[in-house]
C-alpha cells in the first residue's frame, strides 16, 4: 500500500521580483519573515535610488534598506546589472545601503 506524506510541515523558498526601491524593501521584509531560503530578482538594468533611512541599526548606524535578518534563512539577490544607490538629491541623509545581521 502506498503512503502519502503530508506537505504542511515543509517550507519552500520564495522568489520575489523587484522593479522599484519600494518593491525591493517589501521583498527584503517578506524574505526576513519567511525563515527559509529566498531569492530577490532585481529588474534588469534598473536603478534603485534610496532617498531615506529605513532603519537605524544602532550601533552600526542608519541603513537605506531593511536589515537582512539572521533568522530569515539564506537570501540571494540576483542583480541582473541593476544598481542600488543612495540618492544624490539635496537633503538625502547619509546611510549605508545594506546591513546583514550577525
């Protein structure tokens, strides 16, 4: 007799596309919550210009993107020739682009 295993306990990785800075921030936040391996695929050739601080991860200082959480599982960013930058617009505060939790 064949037995079927329930799949409810299994977690599959997720893949998130990002074509704007807002989508990239949302994808990192979602990946941080998943607890499994995830991939974020940036739109080819896009420029992701960050204009504000997302968080101030003391004592390391402010970050433009959410901190990559230690418990979020492995995270792969597929750049596809995209650029992530701090905006050069007047009034944009100083911050690092990305912080990875210990």
